[in-house]
C-alpha cells in the first residue's frame, strides 16, 4: 500500500511479494512460496481458512496475484539451485523447508510446544506468546499458526515494540563508561547496567518510563507513540533511570497479559524466558514480580536457530516428530514473585496506563508538527 501511494512507478514493477525469509528461500530455490505463518503478518490473510483474503485485497486496490502460494512450515518448497550453491557454498540439491516465524522457532528450541505453554523473549522487542487451539482469537494480540500441529494449533503473542532495544539504547547513547570497560577489560556493559539497576528500589522511587521509542504494538497499536520519562526529580539518579526502563517494558507486556487473563486463556506456568535481556537477573525478577507468576530461564541460549534446525530435521525425516523438544529443554534460575512488590507495581502500572491515555492525542500533534518540518 505504501509503495502504491508513494512510489507508483515502483509498485507497477512488483511481480511477487515475500516475507524476508521467503525471499531468501526464493533466492535459494527459485520457488515463489510463502509460509502460512508469515503470511499472517501481511494483514490480508485469513488465518482460520489458511488463505489470503482475495476480496479484501481487491477492495484495497491491490492485485491478489502478487501474493505467493502459502505452505506449512514443514513443507519442502524446493532445493538449493546450482546458482545459489555457487553464491552460498551450500550443496546443490539440499532440500529447503518453508520455515517458521522467529518466535515460534525459539518456542520449539525451549520446549514450549504444548497447549497452554508460555514463553517470553526480550530481544529487540519484548514479547510473550501462549500456545492454544481456540479460534476465539484475542484480536488485540498477534496470532498465527504454530509449527507443532500447525493445521489447528496457534500461538497468540503480545509484543511491545521496544524491549531489549531500550536497554541497548541506554547503553549506546548514555553509557560510554560501561562500553569502554567492556572494550578494555572484557566486562559486560549490560551486566554493569544491571548492577546499577539493582541499587534502585521496586518502583524506582516514582520514576515511570513509557518505553515507546518506536511506537507500540499490543495492546494499544499506536504508531505515533513515543517514550515518556515521568516523575523525574533531583532525588533520582542513574540507577533509578535504568531500573525504570526495565519496569516500563514489564508494564508494557503486562498490559497485554491482562487481556489473556480476562479471556481466561489456559496458561501453563512457569513463564519460560529465553534470549536477549532475559539473561538479566534483575530484569527477570522485575517481570516475575509485575506478572506475579513464577519464571524460569532456558539453559540453552542458542534460541531460534536451534528451533529451525529441529524443524529442518522433522521436515526431512531425520526426526519423527517434535517430542524431543520437551526432553531436551533445560530450565534454570527459577524465580518466584514477591507479593509485596507486585502490589506496589500494580499501583504504578495503573498510573502508567493513565499517563498514556492522558497524552495519546498529543502524540498525534507531535507527529503532525514533525511532518511540517
């Protein structure tokens, strides 16, 4: 739609539209193929019927033929061509599988494969997803087919656009000393930020951060939203700011968790935490306290690539099914929520939501001002 509106000459040249992973598959095999999972993210895909909404696409003034045929994750869509072999070093004729979404791959890697299982990642985004078979979807969230039992199994995920990215932003822009210590002495700059956050109390002495550096997804879906630092005073220091950033991401994810609670979705706790910022003990404890549920950390840190390797093994017959995922999963560092901290966090969480509701119209005014510059 953006291409059609802003670059009509470019739009007229479009032959096929891909997700990123399916484009790579095309370069490997020459096959025009899309996954059911990634097709969901186009916004014009009927998830229940597992096909594109042709009528909707036409109403939008787009050509349905630009969308590729969809495939289940385990389907082999082609083989590595001679040309791709020369460019990549992969053996010609190697089977290429349709593939799966990144979050789904990390679920398989961490043994989160059964209905009710829940996993949280703190990569660039902050997200968590629950596996279910219920087609009464939570439309404020993101739902797509799950690789294990993909025909009738789904994963519904909540995503705050700025998760681990917020800590990276603090590190890259405001933490020159920590980065220098990492470069000179091999110390982890993130571990140094963690040690500072641990010095601040629960609630960061009233400092609240709305972590919307790049707009926000679930549950508010506001592309105009920007980050807010609220309540800053002379009583606050660097430790408060770092902890408040972690708490802000936890509030953003909890805002979505409330929807799951209201819908009475079956959830198997503990919450499995995997990848990125989840390695931070203090951040995991904050999320544990805000969510008020037990959490564990996966011992294996390879994540989504490991899940993709398992998918390739099942698709090519090396593994008969995904049963080994549970067997191979190892969880460590189980944390229990602190009820006192949770009650305090809920008071700040209500204020967090009120702040957004008070200023959400101002975000749009700011966007209009930026457009005039």
